[in-house]
C-alpha cells in the first residue's frame, strides 16, 4: 500500500474512533510529518494530502485516493479498524489509542505506527 495512503487511513481511523487529529500525521517508520487538511464528519471523508497534492474523498463505505486511484473502505469496531482496497487482496487493520495509531498492512506483512 502507498505510504501516504496508509497515513491518510490512520488519520481517518483516529478521527472516527477518538476524534483526534490536527493538521499533521507523524509517520514513525519514515520519521516524517505529513500535512493533511479537511474533515472527517460522521461517515463523510473529505481530506487533502498536501505532500501528494491529492484528495481523499468519499464515505467510510467507499472512499477514493486521488493519487493512487484506489477505492477503499474502512470498518470501525470500538478502538479497532479494518478495511481493504476494492478489487484487491490488499487488506489492513489496526487500533487507535488516543492520538496513537497502530496499523497493520497485510500486503507488506508489517506494522506501522502513527501519531495524529
């Protein structure tokens, strides 16, 4: 999965689960801040990833990453989230604890950590 797509999903999950999230996501694996603006309200997603100059829009049932052209979905269950890229075997899952997000990318078989 694209690195910034993962960061945007972590941001969306944090917003939906704990309401956390400012204007940046810190990607611990890259030691890097990613600037994101926009809103996650109810099931609606309307974000802009400033690094990629690309929108991430839609709903939790189906949102679109303008940079990669991927259609994704996210499911929330308490502090846990999971989802996949449509028409792909690429799945992900994770947990949110306040501003900390742990993300597992099944395609890479690896955990990623974010702070929002």
